[in-house]
C-alpha cells in the first residue's frame, strides 16, 4: 500500500503529541505500519519522578541484517499560538510548504521513512529486516524512551545492525549535512558553603562568593582541548551564578553556580568529573563545597564508512550535492543507539525547529523519502 509522506506528515502534526503525551501519533503510525506488514510492539516505561512514556518498535522481516530508523513523535510546546500564522497542530499545507509543530523535528522525517519502507515492501522487500524505533520522550528527560526500548530489545535478543536517526540535520538546505557523531553533555551544580555575617565584620564571616569566583576562574582558565579531526573543541560554559542575597550589608552563607560541558571524544563524563573535582579542590583551598554532576550523554563518533557513503551517495544522486560530515550541535537519541550499532543522523532542514511557524518543504519531504529508500536498497545490496 503506497504511503504519501506529505499527507502522513500532516496527519502526524494533527496529533498533539507534546512531551510526554502520545497524542495519537503512535496509534496512527501503528495502524499504518501494520497495514504495511510490520509487526508492531508498543512499550510503556515508567520511573519514579518522571512521566510515563509510550514507545513503539516495529519490524518487517525476521532475518538479519536489521536496518533501523529511529525517531521521536513527541514535540515541544508551540508557545504563544498568536505568533503562528496557522494553528500549530492543523498541519496546513500552503504554497508547497507544510506548517506545524513537528514538521521539521521530526514528523516529516518519520513520514518520509515510512513512505520509503512502503515502496521497498511493495517492490519485493529486502533480504533482511527493516525496523522503526519511535519514542515519545526525546524532547523530555529521555529516561523512559529510546534507551529503555533498546535495553528491552537486547533482553529479547533483538539486534540492530545499522541505524539512521531522522533529526533535522541540515542548517538551511536539504542535503547539506549528515551528523556522524555528537558531543557529550555534562551538567554540574556547584554549591559553595561559607559563614553568613555582617559586611562590616568580615573577619567573623566566610564569604562563599569569593571562593566560588576563584573556583569558576580555575575551571575556565584554559581550553579543555583544541578539538579533533571530526570534533570542534570541547566547551565549558558557566550558565548560572546565584546567591539569593537581597541585602547589601550581608555576607551570604552560600553561593552556587551551574555549568555545562559539551565535550568531544577526547573526554568521557567520568574523566571530566574527575578533572572538575581535582581543579575545584585546588581552588577551594580547603573550603566546603558540593558538586553534583549529571552526564546526559557521552560523545560518540561513527567513522566514515558504509553508512556515511550510502547516505552521501543517495543525497548526491537525488540533489546533486555531497553533504558534509559533522558532529556539531546538540545531542540526539543516537547517543544511546551508538552502543548497539553504527548510527548517524540525517533528516530535514532544521532552521525552524522549535520556532513559531515550524515548517518543511513538500519537495524536501518527498526527496528525503527517496533518499531513505536509496539508502535502504543500497544497504541490503552490500550487506
């Protein structure tokens, strides 16, 4: 059964799947995929302190290799609807453009892949399996989504051999960029303790702000590295410094700061936490502090090879341009998938993602679907 990727994109946009709500998007995809011959599993995961999340895994075929498309149906809130030209959940198509929350990030890419898989199935299928791993937790805490699905699949003996994640990787034009890796991300909260007192009697107090400033200066004094062949330099940014002191004549008893480190593959979350603690210990000069670290994802790199060549060749044939291989930008669920199989990110143009009037060109959705189809066929020809 043929699937129109533009009409499926519009139908998915009409599903109000704002994180963590399923909004009917996975239900719609389950119906479409089952009609195509996929075996669909719905997985719901929960963890204390986080919202329950619906996920979907669908597979067509039982033999190896298994080529997977990963994505998310959840979207960020639309913000003030008065800033939108049309209802953000109407899926309006106007003058060759589809508008709506999720058009670019990333319901259009999901629809493009489903359409590609439908054409492959209608023309004899592949000597292996095609699967989709879709979550409703990518825009949220990413706790009850992709990584738990992957763990459940591994427990069941399910193997993924290659994967494309449909994130909108192209800055301005379809075919510009493929993401072959992502920087890791480390968040840290630093709390420095002191002794509150009157500013006129500083010898009776211990000012934590002065110590905090020295500690922040120590961790920002020099670059973490100079980058690598495929990664830009790692970056430590102080994102917040707070004291909560409204009085001019009071030395506060506590001060805290927030840090984020986006790091390349010269580091790991563990090595950076160790470096932070050693550096802060030296600058604290015996003063009390507390450091809480949370690593939301490790850096990873899929070296150029079969998967990057397949995407690059398909893009070049379809669009006449060769995409650059990049590791720039934020994180994606590929940070979990990379532990299971080679993975890269390639989707639509991301210029309007998370913005008012988010959009995707009709021509781009169709072209992306043809690119995905070419990648599928090329992969199984060479596998």
